[in-house]
């Protein structure tokens, strides 16, 4: 009886190992882990924290002009991109609009987990906000294929020059929001639920 239990356990471990090896071999492990992490996003614990900015922008009885605000950090627009069609684009093209700049990759589970919420935000605010989904994949075709397979049709770009120092991050996903005045308004490292209504209001406040 004991030998049978041990044999069954080894069979179970073997099946799990085989599945894991298959997922890694096919490159689908990131999507499976990302799908699992998406459930964590649904709890609301990962809603983007924009409260500090909102408090700075709205204080009781004061307008932004009446407040003593810290000097804003000017965003660096000296940065070139390659779009889906292979055309060179400068980040400066989007000056004057609110910019949602997201660093991601197909091999990054948290990036995949938050992508549906970014896609929803893009559907709702794509005309008001410039979305720059910057793929850090070595093979840009892989990122474009992922976007097409998922049915997102997001504005995906690849870096065509070195990242400016202010956009260098030790983590992905990392998201930067630049306001319409060209200031770096918000930075977030790690995944978040960008379908949160509060985040949409935050973006609208930056016009």
C-alpha cells in the first residue's frame, strides 16, 4: 500500500514537471502565471495609487494656482521609438497630450496580468491620452504577434535609441504618466489595475 502511494506521488510530480517543461518550452509559462496574477488584480489591492497627486491638486479651499507646489519634473522627450509598421517616431510627437508610457515584455507575467486593464483604459481614453506601450522584448515581432493574438490592438513600440535616464527602471512593468504640460506626473513600478475609475479621473485631471 505504501509503495503504491509513493508511486502515485511520483506520477503526480512527473505530470506537474512535464506540464512545467512544456509551458517553458512553448513560452506560455509567462501567460499562465500572468493569468493567475490577474486574479490578484481583481481584488482591488493593486489599484494605482494616485491619492498623493490628487491631494496635491485638490486641497480644501485652494486651487492649484494658490498652492505652493514643488517644482515639477520636466519629462525627457529626447527618445526615439519604432512603431508596429516599422516607422521611426519621437516621443516628442505626443507633446501636448497626456502620455501613458508603459514598459513591458511578453516574458513578464505581471505585464501580461495588467494588460487587459490597460486595453480597457485604451478603449475608453485612446482619443484623449497617448498610449506608448514600449516593448522590451529582444524580438519586436514577438510583441506584435502577442498583441494581435490577444486582440488588443494597443499602440506598441520598440526603443530605437537608449532610454533616457529618467525612464530607466530596475523592474517591469513600470508605468510613467506625463501630463499635458510635459511634466512627469506619476511613476509606478509593478503591475496595477488600470481599469480603476479613479485612475481614469486622474488622467483626465492632467489635461
